[in-house]
C-alpha cells in the first residue's frame, strides 16, 4: 500500500488513537477473515490503516437526503420498465436519506481489505477489495431488486450507476454486469464502452475544444496500488489532523471550546470517529459530534 505519512504506533500514542485503531480494524471486513489477516492489519501504520478504511468506505454512501438528478437518463432505456419498482424504491431511499447499503454489491459490504491483493506479486486477485470503476470514473452502482432478502435488496444483473455527492444523486444510466469486464483480447465490452462514452460526453460538454479533464472520485483517479487517489489523500490529511489535534484533547480549556451552542457535560470525553468519510470527534454520552474534515459524500 502507499506509505506517504505515518503516525507512530509507539506507547506514546494516546488511548484515544489506540482505541480508534482497534475500532477501524474491527470495522473493516478482511479477506480472508482469519488470524493472519488480523495480525497483518495490527502491524499497519496509522496512515496505512486509514487508507485501507478509506478505500472500503468510499464504496459506501453516507446516509443523508439527496436530490435526484437526471431522471431523463432512465426514460429512454427499455430496462427501466423491467426494474421500475426497484428503481422507485432506491430513489425514494435516496430522497429520504436512508442507508443505501442494502443496494450495494456484496463485495462492497464484505470485502473491505485483502492483504494478499497488494505488492508486486499479489497472492490473490488484486481487485478483490477494490471497485476500479468507482475509483477510476467516480460512479457508484446499485442493485435494483424490488424485494429485500436477508437485509439486502434482491440482486439484479442490471445496475443503476450514479454520481453521488453530499447533496445530490446524479443518475448516469442502467448497465448490466458486463460493464465490469473486458473481452479476452483486452477490448472493452459493449457496456463498458458505452459507459466510457457517456462519461466522456458528461465531462466534456462544457469544456473548450482541446481541453482535458480528470476522472475518478474527486478527479483524482487511482494510485499505482489500484486504490482510489482520493482515499490516499484523505487518509494522509486525516492522519495529520489526528496527530495535530489529539494532544490538545488533554487540555480542558481546548475541549471546552469544542462545545458550541450546547451545554457542556461535566465530564466531557471525546473519541475519534468516522461518520461515513467525515472525520469527527464524538462525545458518545452527550451525543455531540465535531466534524474536522468532511468527505466527498
């Protein structure tokens, strides 16, 4: 994995940082889920651990009401009628701000970090814990089953692709699973070729002739490790924030200054916390959240 900045894992790290490390390791689903992968994660630097978390969490969508944009993208696709109930259920959930995890792929939910997928000679498929379409192009994809089975929407071959920001859900279109594949000769599948054509049309419509654009989450594409560039940069920034701010949390006057327009508890206790990709401090007892850095979604 990329190793640009490290937080020390020495005894000098605070109990808050150590607890945050343990929580992240517990939260990220490992592949395989065994003692060896657990040991591997405990040896990661803080920044490496934050990168692993970011590249998993970027595949999810923070629950928050969003405006649905570009419904016209569905009106001229015959498959819309076939999946109308599932599409309506998904878009209603988007507008309400529901958790969209039931619509995500099993891979996004269950394959968060695979130690064997990295290095010059990966021992398993290097894409095991990655969504290269999301990382390279910046679009999420959602299953459209009308009924929920075991806490998941029914799996469908056709998927709805959308650009997701903090306040908007911009529909790109419907694609089947061949969009993730290339032909044996290395050529793009028809669905993948159509996806790239639509991406190019969207990004270039307001550009001057001869101009260039960048794709991917935050326009940052992918790293040489196949992870999201945005994930690495977010992790580096978060590591720096934690290193800078955590020592201040032992200063009572500084802690008091964090409670704005709310009664201060008699014994404030903050812990590092992620709300989606928002890096926060959380006072669990007071149910009070301080956001230090907002994520893209």
